């Protein structure tokens, strides 16, 4: 098939999904007698999604130990902000001295609006 030849498996799965959705839309909106050729068991098996990757979660005690053993003040502060404040690496790296007011860290949101 020329649509999937020499493409990665993820591209093939994406094209299968789009094609299957098109057939389902056509069947549901006016062609109930049409059969979806993408719904055969063989084709479903070929384009089956791989199982999701299971992330190993590091427990709180291990995180505390890593932070406690970090001797560099800058690195320790970064780890504290990420572990305790829920900040991402990029967010921590963007912090400036202006973000500190007295003994508090004040983080202003600069980006897209959170309004839904």
C-alpha cells in the first residue's frame, strides 16, 4: 500500500485511525449499510497500539535523601523547588532574583492565559 510504504509504525497507526474514523463517521451519518473495512480483526491486530510505558515512581524518602545529600546550594534549591513546589526544570531555570521578595519566592505567571 502506497499510503504506508516506508513509513514508521506510528505513522501507519495514525493513518489507520484517521481512515477508520472516516468510515465510522460515514456509517453513523447516513450510510448504515456500509461496512468499515478497518474493523477486521487482522487489520486491528496489525495497527494495535503498543502498551504504554510504565514509569517507575521514586518514593518520597528517596527524594528526601537525594536532596539531603546534595551539597551544592544551587542544585539543592532547584531540587527543593521541583520536589516540593511542583515546578518543572524549565520553570526553575527561568527564575530570577526579582522573583524573590523578602524571604518569599513570588512567581508571576507569564504565558498563555489559564482561563478556559
